[in-house]
C-alpha cells in the first residue's frame, strides 16, 4: 500500500483528526506536548502568538478529541499527549515526507 493510501485510510478510520491534520499548527502543538508535560503557561511561552482565550479553546478541543489529557498537580494543570495523540503523530510522521515533497 502506498504511503498516501495509508494516510487516507488512517483519516477514514479516524475522521476526527482531519481538521487537525490540514495544517501543521496542531501537529507542531502536539509535538511540543509530546516532548513532555506542559502547563498552560509553558504553552503560552512556546506559542506567544496565541491569545489566552484562543489557547483555552485549542486546549478544550484537543481534550475533547482525546489527543491530549490533563493532570492537576497542586494548582497547576499539565497537558500530556494521550494515546490518540501519539497515534495521530505517528501516522503523520510516517507520511509527512510524501506530503512535503
């Protein structure tokens, strides 16, 4: 099966990821979280161009899709990459070379 067919099959099986994969922003976002748990503040520092309200909307959407999970430690909430997020990143990285050529 060709690489592009694998990607299409992945999206057919996981249509909830289609919007996330249309551009590289959400992928870059998930890649940063995959490097280790990040607090809301850390994400704001990494992505200063995103306003706080927009960051909250993004995090809520990623949580709802199940690609990130949240854990409260004291007063802080940390976001980690969930199994679905790992699945999406893995499929994206496997096919990224095809789409970038």
